[in-house]
């Protein structure tokens, strides 16, 4: 996905900014992946209806046979959110400001919103016993709604600012 976002963003900027947009896409996967590892996965874990608090830096995982597929799956979507917003604010932000915003987005914003819908105790989750939205909760296939809504809303605010 990240390579696709890089090509899309590269095709939508002027030639003089090609190297900058490619670097931001590489750093999305690296630096933002680090922020998701340190903070984001914990904020998306079960704790209460609003935010999680377990597994900072993947610590205190209960079993040595823990399947890390969920972490990698959610990490890929966290950097996809940043890729969506990267295209909408290309050539509009300074490089350092972009790195700060993207780190905050993957380390806090996306994990909290994904927790609301994907965690077993999220306030809008279909897994809760007292369900939201006509007693069914929000059913989001493959996290597509969460990724595109968060990416679109943050991109819109970035353009407006």
C-alpha cells in the first residue's frame, strides 16, 4: 500500500518536490511505524470504551506464543491513514511539521479511533453486549471505513489549516 501511495503522491506534485514526497513516504513506514510500536498499539488495545492502555512497545504480552499478525495488520493501516493524508497536503507543509503531524496521527489519533470500532470493548464495536446503532454496532470490513474516514478528515483539516 505504501508504494502505491508513494506513486500516487509522486504523480500529483511538481517535479522539484518528487524527492521530498518519496522521502516522506519512506519515513511514514519507518518513523511512524516506530511511534505505532511504542504507543499506538497500546492505545488501540482493550481497556475501556474510549482508549486502550496495554502493550506499550508490545510489552506485557501474556504469552510467548502471541501472534503478532494483528500488530502488523494494524500498523499497515496506521501508515495507510498517513499516506492518504500525505497526498492531500502534498506541497503544503514543511517537512518537519509533516513528521510531527504524521507521528501524532499514527501514535495516537488512528489507534484511538480504531479502538472505538475494533476493540472488543470499544464504544461503537459490534463485539460489545450493549451495542450502538440499532443494537448491531459498527461492522467495518477490513478497517476500510476507519482508514478512509480518519485519513479524509485529517487531510481536510490539513488543507484548511
